[in-house]
C-alpha cells in the first residue's frame, strides 16, 4: 500500500460532535458546524439547542473560518453514487471531515430510518435527540412534526425505484408520476436548505448512491449538484453482500444480503447509470475505492478540489490512517458511528474466501465493467 503523507502543518482535530452526555461543564458540543449548544439536564440527557445562532458558521480549522452559504447561492451537493458495499460510508465521512464539508450519510433514508423509526444518528444519539437534526427540521418545516413521515416515505418509494430511471431520463414525463417527483423534489429542497443553514457548510456530502437519488437532485431547485462515482471491484462487492454481519448501530440486527447474481447485475447497472451523468451538464468524476485506500491523501484532495473546497483540509494523520470525527449521517454502514483513528486498508477477504468457480463466474459476467474501470480480469 502506498503511504499518504499528511498535509503540512495539519494537526489532528478533536471530534466535532461528541455525545451530549459526555462530562463537561457546561455541556457543549459542535456538530458539523452548528455553533455551541448546551444540553438540557433531563433524565434522558436530551440535547436541544439553547438560544442557537440564527446562521451559525463552521468552527475554526487551521486558522480558517467558513461562512454560511448565503441564501441566494445554490447549495452545493457532493453526491457519492454507485453500488452498495463499495466503501461509500468511509469515503463520504472522509470528505465530510474536511474543511467546509458536512456529511449527512445516505439521506434517501431520512424519512424511514430517521424521522419515522428514530434510529441512531452518526453522532450516536437517537435522531430525535440529535440537536443537529432537530434544528434542520425546524429550519426546513418548523419542526418534523409538521411533516407526515409515512407519507413522505411512500412518496419516496413511488419515485425512487430503479425501474423509474427511464422516466427521469426520457423527455416528456407527465401525469401523476411527474407530480409526485415535483412534490418530493420540493420537499427535499427544503431539507437541503435546512442542512445548509444549520451546518453553515458550503458543501453537503450525500452518499445515497442510488442513480434515482441523483436524478431527483437534478430537479431540486437551488442545487449545485456534483457527482462522485465510487467504484469498487465486483468481487469484493459480491463477497460483502454475501456476508452475514450484525449492525452495531441497529441493536445487532443483521445487514441485508443479496445473491451473487443479483449483486453482479446491479453492479453493472448502477455504475452504468451513474456514469451516464458524464453525458449531461452535471459535473462528474470517478473514484475507485482501491485507489482511495492506497493513496488516500491524493484521491481525497482531488475530489475536494472537484467540489470546490481547499485540498489542504484533509483529515489524514499519516501512513494509511485517518482521524474521523463524529458526524450526523442519517444512515449508512455501521462504521458510521466509529470515531477517532481508523486504518485505511483494502478489504481483500474475498481473495481467500471466494470459491474459484464463483470468482470465474463473476469475472465473466462483469467483464465489460471491470475492463472499463481498470480492473484486470482474474
């Protein structure tokens, strides 16, 4: 593995969003750029803002202060797209730890996992106990209670299925589907505006991955969308979807598993759909997971420059390690709640665990994509 040299003058940063019940006097935290908050001393250590600033700014890093995005400027969304189990949680958290960026994880699950089910935020607080998301709801809708989460989840399902990709791409979409898309896009526009206001970050990192999520963002008003296509070799992706893993962020529930055939087919389809953005006016760049873990400083700096952010603000400590603060990812891989120094090492377990016959079948089925993205046929 090639080493990643730390940025000159860069010092490890403290976590941006410690749990509100950590001892302090008074209780304070900074979370993704929300200024200081004071915890309310109730039996559950509820953490809500007390007299929060109306337009907070990011905390200082390396002597630099980021100003909140003016309301008349488009909100810049750095969308991480591709197939699941491609390292998007790690990559998006690394991007969100850089100066001027806020990672919100897989925002496509906001209505189900966040608003409706009250699952863990990346800061290790329940969604309804996370001051960041409560402030976002207040800024967007006057509070989440003013939005029917079940209705929004159903609206999401009705317009975000992969089979609807042609309806987004082909001209002339009208009728009930177009009306649902418009309504959902306007609702999500309010959410993104709320995130931008509360975080004060010029760039929001959304790792929703699905092509339909990116296509919907093209219809959201006031959005400056930039696409990062994240690709991981198909053998590693297939093996990851085959493993039985318990989620630490969901009380030990098992992660979903897919068959090798389904995963291989989706790997081709998802990457083809995300790559199609290069044919549009939407800025697009490619990032291979293997390149990121091998040369993280180089690859992250390149993507940050693509997003219009300074590349000097990368969170790397040295050879193959990254310092991850807590963030406010609403959904993602279980490692989204892990903080501190994290080693960067490619997960190559598939090389020893995958049967040779299955390896050959995956290679044969995904060969066009492997060649396109620079993976040798094995």
